[in-house]
């Protein structure tokens, strides 16, 4: 029997262990507890009443949006579907916990979208971020398929809300689910339960057993207990590797250790590296990620939305040398917020400071920990540890460079700009002269990484030799590199997860049903 | 930097100041997230504020109808290190609102304990008053307690109309003083100008919000008394209790009108307005309070504040007693125990009336004031600061 054995020491990672080891550092250990097909040990510790023995039609790895969509999609065709969620119940759902809306093509105005958003416009928006889509065919498919996503979500228990407020002004293009991502997950998990889909929490996939061009068995660590699960098809929807600092450091150097991760500690790319070991072809850029500016005081993991800083378009942003380095008013915030994670990641010490004054405090969401404030610029410099003279000089240069006579309007590109600076501020430039002054230190907050596995239009994972796995599919962030190269479009991660979760689940089930 | 420290500090410092510091910390996280804005009026009201002070927190707490949808939708809820739990912290803040209305001699002595032991206070007061009522009966001879008196089924065979009215008015006056003082203090603290309290538009909308319990819909699914289980149960039980209570009130007014304007003396006919509304109201009170007591006993503890639940229970037990004794009075009115049952019921009514300002009875008043304030803010489309 052509079984290539891939057994590794199972390491149980907990939330208290911030730096999961790189897989390459793990001991390969074929001597310890080899579980062969047919000899599966009896599983006692199960989540709910899940019976993990016997063969599953489709096993979905992951517990976020893409995984759950894939599971439900597969369950429409086959009986035995299993979801392996690595996190414990309380923090289930991966990065989806922190999401809030989904960006889909829609023709009509309705209670939840304030205007139509047609195929061409979404396609243009996608092409205008970063260097455009990685694979145009798959990106086109994503945009086309997005139109039926909201209806599908509603049918599977998702509730919506009218876009009420917030500063992102996404009410036309994006559809908001009631209560945000965790509420969405709760609805989906309830639907899973109603559809008799098994969910196993605290279940970390640590190895694949390959037979020919199929993965037939999964080695899983369930709350510290190792077991083997038999699968006819596998959907990998386990996210990126953003929580793995050593992996990030391969491409970003030591500066990666100054990044903060907006999602859970579990997204360390274990499954992605297992797929690479099996010869899966990488897709997407090594340094591709969605990152935003977040409060430097945020926790290392899982700070989510509340730590994001939206002050930038109305501020002046300085690096640790007290210099401006990027046009804060380049474009509307929803189109530009995602460039700031990388902007700050590329500065010395991976830190930057936003400074604003009392005129604009109502224009953006208040920062969670509160900014530091002072009646003088010197006081502000002192509070964030910058050289007061340098800071005052930068601010006064900026103030005098503002071209007078253009009215400030936060709702559109107002053209209130500077002249003679490098770089200029091209919109919303107002003098910083009305105390109290405010400042906040920001770091790159990594949302998810783009580099993943290459798939075909059926979500089937491709190998470097040009062939495909027969029964391994991928959805969500683990394959987002097929669509996104750099830059990000608010709400599009959910779109990718929903579209490809649906395709991956359906195709996995079709493969199983022959 | 971790924010776990403030949580720890708060848990180890049970002062009111620590409570408000912690509430502000949690609400600031909510205000930078805003995912819950579709659930109820609290979150849009929070978004109208950039900096929160004590009065804002008091207002938001009383605006909260405790549907708990936000807790289960929150990715920052425990065990997350941010430890966000709005229903619990806002319930704790509401408790300070209710407590602040207690007279100074109670407040000074950690009135939470007094309020939490309300069933004891309630039943001992009932007992005391019942004795007094029975003493009044002695005019008819002590044996009258267990005998029918003429006219059969009329309370006035036992105790005079004048006595009932006088005692009721005195107790109502006493309660009204405290409730009014509470309303004025609360309004001054959360809104300011008393003139704002007399604007008809916001009042109309507040009454509609209050009458329909719009904010108990939790966005769409109702209240989450348990994780993964939302339902309209709590809202419907609230309808039963509040409209039941209202019907009992209608019964009393209708009885007074029949007596004083049409000279119809009790006992009223079975198909008369006082009897029908009294029976329906009493039934609503009993069913509603029993249902709510059951909900409280099966709810998830993390979502609420322990002493508040104790207050809720006491209040519900009082309402249940009110309903049960009221129905018993109606049912037993031509039997030999009518005198005894009537004495107990009168004692319960007067006790409820007397203790209302210091117990959960007044919660609907502050909720209504918060709704008026909310509708004022929306009408003015004004940021508060």
C-alpha cells in the first residue's frame, strides 16, 4: 500500500504560547504511535456527540466562514460531513469572528444596500487595489458568483441589518450582517447542527496520509489526544499563516516580530505547510497580506476591529523620526485603509504616529484606548516619545503648506491639499492648530496572509508538477492568493470565503458521489 | 499592553467608582467596534457620544432592555481578554440608579442588601398590614374573618370605603414623593433641563417604544436568555405582566366610577368591567410573573448581575403574590374566607404601593425616561457633546 507516512510530534499549542514553531523545525517522528487505517484508536473525547469513527464523506478543516459554508454546501449532496475546528468552542470561527460585512454584486436597492453595485464596478474596484487580481479567471468567477451569495447566506440562517453608521460609508457596496461576524458564526453553527453536520472543536490537523493522489486519512490532535480520521474528500479552509511570526519573518525579517495579529492565535499555517509538504503549488505573493494601522497598545493577537485607527485621513502621520512618509489623504478611507498596515510595516521600528487636533475628533471612530492629548504640540511629542522640535517643525511645515480656500468636506475627496511637501497630503488637509492636540501610536495589524495554495476553478488544490489532488479542495484565506495580490477591498475576504466555500464543498461532495 | 489589568482591578474593588470606570472601559471598546448597532437603541445612542461621563453611562444603562443579544454576538466577550459584557455591567449600573432612589437612611446602610432581601421585607410588611386590617375588622367581631357578612361579596362589609381610600391615598402620596424626587434627580443627572421633560413628540415616541418593548426584540430574534437560544418569550411575558398590571388598575378605576358616578355598589356582576378586567389582569400577572421567574432560573448567569437577579426575583414574587391574592379575592368573594383573603390582598396591595420606589417596581419609570431622552436626542439629531 503506497502510504507515505507523515507523522510529526503533536504539539498542543495554547493561547498562552504566542510563537508557534515553524513546521520545518518539528521533529519528524515515525516511531511514535503509528496509527494505520483500520487500527484507529477509539475516540472518547468528542465535541458534542460527534462520532469520529468510520469514514466521512467530506472533512472540512477550519471553523470560519469558508469552512462552514463548505460544510453546508457539501451536506446538500452527501451525508457524513465533519468540521474540524482547531479553536475551542468559545473562540471558534477564526478571523470571521472579526468580520462585519460582505461585498457582493447586486442589481437592486433593498433594505440592506443603499444602491446597486454591478459586476463591472466590483470588477473595477478589485482591479484598482494593489496590483490587481492574481488570477483573472478565478477573480472573475468570484465576482460573478458573489451575486448569489447574500441569498444563499439568508437561506442558511444569516440575518442582516441596515447600514446605520460608522465612518466607512460602505452601505451601498457592502451588506452588513446583524451583530457582526460572531453572530454570523453563531447562526451558521446553529444551521450546521440542524443539518446534522458534525463539529469537533479543539481539533488540530497535524498530518495527512496520502494514497496515490488522494488524502485518505487525517491525523488530528483533539484536545491533546491524537487520533486518525478517515476522509473521502478534504476541504482545507483553515486560513493563512499570519499568527506564525517565524514564517512571517522569512519574508519580512525581524521586523515581523513587531507586527500585531488582529485575529486568533490559531492561524499559524499548519495545514498550509502540510499541503506544501505534499507538493501543493503556492499561489500569491509571500509578502501579500491584508494589514491595517492599529493601536500600538493592542494585544499581540485577536484585537480585531476595536483596535483599528481610522484617524489617518484627518491626521498627519509621522514615523519615529518625526517625518511624514505617505499621503494621508490619498483616497477615500474604505479604498485606502488597507495600505497603511504595509506603510507602517515598512517604517523604522514598524511604528508610526497619527496626530490630529480638536477640529476633527468627530470625523472617525474613537480609538478604544483613547489617544494621548495635550494643549501643546511639545506635550504631544513628549507623550509619544518623539523629539518635540522635530515634531513642531514637521507640523508647522505642513500647516504652512496647506493651499488656502478649499472647503473641508469629510464625505468626499475635497481637494483640500498641501503644496510643496514631500509627500503631499492631497485631501482633507487642515492646519493642526486647535488644541487640545491628540496623538496615537500605531503598528501594523495583520488581518490575513495571501500566500496559499493554487486551485483550479473547481477549488481543487493543484500540485507543483501540474497535476491536481483528486480529493483535496481549498477555500477562504488559504487560497485567497489566487485572487488578491496586494491591497484589500473591505468585505471581500468574506466574499472569497463564501464563493469558494460553496464551490469547494459542492465539488468535494460531487467527487465523493462520483 | 494588556487591558486585563482594569478587569482585575474592578473585580477587586467593588466601589461605585470602580464600576463606572469599568463600564466606561467596556463601552469605549463598543464605541470603537459598533457591530451591535442593529440590536437596540443603546448602540446608536453610544455612537452619538465620543467621550463618556457618568451621566452617559447611567442613561445607556437604563436604555438597555437586557435582551443580551450583544453579549453573544461579541468576539470580545469573556474569555477574551477585553472581557466585554454589556448586559452584566449595564445591569450593575442600573442597580445604582434604583438604589439612589432609596431614602438616605436605607442608602447609607448598603441598601443593596436590603433590596436583595426584599421578599423578607415584603412579606413582613404584608404580615404587619394584614394584622392591622384584621384589627379593623374587629369592629364587626373577630369571627367576621371567617364568616360571610352582608352585603355578600362586598369589601365594605368588612372595611369602610373611606378607610380604604384614605389609607391608599396616604401610601400613594408617600411613594409619589420618592418617585418624583427620583425622576427629577435622574433627569437632572442624565439630561439636564426639566423643560425637556415636557416635549410631546419625544414622549409619544417613547411611549410607543415602551408599550411595544421595541428594544426587547434584540434586532430580530428576541432575547437571549441562553446562548444560541433567542426567543420572544421574555417580551411576551413582559406584555402579560405589564398589561395585566394595567388591567388591574383599570378594574380599580372602573369600580370607582361605577360606585361614585352610577351608584352601583359591589359585588359587581361577573360580566361587569371591573370583574372582567380584574380577572384578566390578575391572570396576566400570575402567568407573566411565573414565566419570568422560570426564565430567571434558567438564564445564563454570565449575562447578568447577581444582585440584580435577586431584585428581579423579589419583584416577581411580589407581583405573583399580588396577582394570586387578587384572583383569590375575586373567586372567594361569596365564601366564608372572603374577609381573610381580602385582608391579605389589601395588605399586599398597600405593601407593593409603599415599597415600589425602593424596589424593581420603578424600573419601568427609568426605562421610560431613558426612552424619552433617546427620542429627544434623535429628534434633535444633536450630538450630546
